[in-house]
């Protein structure tokens, strides 16, 4: 599928991240369109990126790829308005967390391909993890188009749509778990007598270094952890406490809760 123009319908936070990633990656601005509900938001997007901001119907008409970036609770109203206007030659991409592609097909004409995407906030620094799933009528060429759109924001992976609620729980909400850990470890540093800023700097750089080693060394996390866990040393004393407090079990339960909530949100929107 040759893509000339992409319309981001409902260009709020995540829609803007996509647009700015495409602009940074060199997409010609005359091939990018946004839509917004408020005139001041429309003006902001025009000024920031020099792109066209049109009404929803005109955006859909002018684009080959229609990326839906509204909140899940706004998606029904939007699709009732726009869905029937989208012809089969266009590609619909949903960025809406939790909503299955079946939610959209209720309003779409037969044979309109739809792809579901779940990205995460590190897209703001071009380090997103974006999971892409083919919905009805979407084939390899459609997935390739979506990969092209999201690669400037970080890594992409293809998963079956049945795994998207798990993806939402793991990498969609994932940044929050790491921030929570950093917050808790900063408190621990303060407990041990370090000034807050020193504790923060120590743990943030440790998180960055560990993340890069996880990504680049090709080693299993167990191996990397073993390398800092010497016999009768300090690390194993800390690990024993993590095990005593069932931190691993807490993570398993936490992610199950996030997955279940993703399902509930989808049920409420349906
Ligand atoms: N933020 C993230 O990190 C993130 C990550 C992954 C996935 N997502 C998904 O991305 C979607 C958007 O999230 P967000 O955080 O970007 O929300 P957001 O900032 O509220 O953006 C949604 C935008 O859509 C606009 N809008 C709503 N209805 C519209 C309509 N009928 N026509 C035109 N524009 C309309 C809203 O206008 P107003 O400004 O007037 O409300 C708002 O600007 C959600 O489904 C979310 O699940 C978000």
C-alpha cells in the first residue's frame, strides 16, 4: 500500500507524539493532517508543525491512513460520525488502549482494513515499545505501513490481537512500574541517609545503565543479576528481603490486575 497522507484524528498527547515523530523523521508536512475538537488546539498544532488541521470528515477524505487517537470513551461517538465515510481503500489505525478492532468494525464499511496499536510514553524520547496487531482485512502490507509510521518513535513488534490486553498491562503501563520503583528506591536512599537529589541521581543513572545492558548485552536478566550477586555479599541480603516480601508475586498479581482492567475498559466502551 503506497501511503501519501496520514491523518491523526483527535491529535491530543499521543497523536501529537506520532505527528512530531513523523515530522522529525522527515515526513513532508503537507502529507500530515491532524484533527482537534477545540480551535485553540488546532491552532497550536498548525503553529508547532506547519501541518493542515482539518475537520474530521475532510481529514478522512484527504488521507490514506486514518489514525484514531481519541480517548476510548470518545471513540464510539467519533466512529458513528466517521466510520461509514471511510472507503475500503484506506487503512484505519487505532491507537486506543484496550479497544478491540471488533469495536471499530461495527461502524466501518466491509473490507476496510484496521490495525490496532499499543505504544507507550517513552515515544516522547523516541524509545517507545509499540505492539502492532492486524485486525479484520489487514494484511502484511498494512502492518508494514504501520511499522513505518511508528519506527521513528522507537521499537515495534507484531503480536496477535488476542495478546494486546497483556501488552497493555506490560509495556503500555510498564513505564509507570519503573517510575514507581525509582520513587521507592529514592526513598530507600533517603532512609540510608543520602540527600534526595543524590539518591535520585544514583538510581536514575543505575536504571539507565541497567536498561542499556539488558538491551545491548544479549544476556538473560538472571545472568546480569548474578554478576552483581556475590556469595554472602550485600546484594543477596537485599534479594532475600525482596523474596520475603513476595515482590515477584506482587508483580505477577499487579500485571494480571492491569490486564483485567484493560478488558473491563473494553467491555464498558463496547
Ligand atoms: N497518552 C499515552 O501515553 C497513551 C499511550 C498509549 C495509548 N494511548 C491511547 O491514545 C488515546 C489518546 O490518549 P491521549 O492521552 O493522547 O488523550 P488526549 O490527550 O485526551 O487526546 C485525545 C484528543 O482527541 C480529541 N478528540 C476527542 N474527540 C474528538 C472528536 N470527535 N474529534 C476530534 N478530536 C477529538 C480530544 O480533544 P479535547 O482536547 O477537546 O479533549 C483530545 O485532544 C487513548 O485511546 C489512549 O488509550 C495513550
